[in-house]
């Protein structure tokens, strides 16, 4: 699924329309990845540990709940002065802008503030969410809508995940239900919590 160029062409259109995501490799240099991780290390004390039940996103006892601590997240990454440079670059990175334009159109804007997610072994995952049709209610969600009209792809909202550590098969991390961006029905009961149809929940 990897994009080997930095253009948004026919291959990328096909793969995104098919799966709901594409992988763009080599956006950041090894030095930039190191700088990002160093900045995170310098602000490690700012992580919020989501251990309290009301702060967890997954259903207790479900496969996505995990066997260890809650996830850790940290905001304000755009407020770290010089350390923010690598994070800010993602917003208009020359290797990503063609993809942003191809999926959002020109003139896109940042809708959510970026943040860092870190998970220890056994850490909590997330209940599945998102898509043109709400996972549980089946209601149409215009704020997350995906359309393809006469060869033009448009997303009302696009998530960009930047991996700063290696993610091998089975390690966890970002997961997706392929094709769910254009689903017309709510998920089967239990699937949002990983209790059913786990074989359709994939880690790209």
C-alpha cells in the first residue's frame, strides 16, 4: 500500500478509494524523526496517563481495552518553539501537500490540534470510530463524509498519523477497517470493541 512517489496520482486514488487510507513512506528524514523523538522525550512529564475509567476510550474487558495501563497523550506540540519545527512541517510538507490536495482540495485547514499518543506494552487501544456512517447508530455523518465524484476524491475530515517508532506486525498502534470510509451501514454489534470480526480490523 505504500506510495513510492510524492504525487497524488491514479495509483493513490485507487488505493485510497479501495481502503480508506494510503501509506506515504520517507516523509521525514532519520534526523527529523530523531529530533521529533528528542522533543517528545524533553516534554515526557507532560503526558497525561488515561488510567481513570472515565478517561478510557475502550470498553472494559474488551480486546481493545488492553491488559496494561491506559494510553498516554500530550498536546501543545506546536508551542515548543524550535522543537515544534518538525511537527509544524507536517501541516504543509512538500511530500504531503499533493496528497492533501488530492484528498481535501486546495485550501485545506487544520481542524484538530495535533497531539502525541504513546502506549506501553498492553496499553489500551481505542473503540473503533469514524466514517461517513456512524459505526454504532448507522446515522449519516456529514462531518466525516467521503465522496468520489467523477474521479475527484473529497474527505470532510482527514486524519494524518505520523509513526515515529517502528510498528511491526502485531505491535498494535494505528488500526483500520478497510473500506469503512464508504460503508452504508452501522457496524455489527460488538465489532467497535473488537469483540467480533477481528479479522477485518487491520494494522496497516
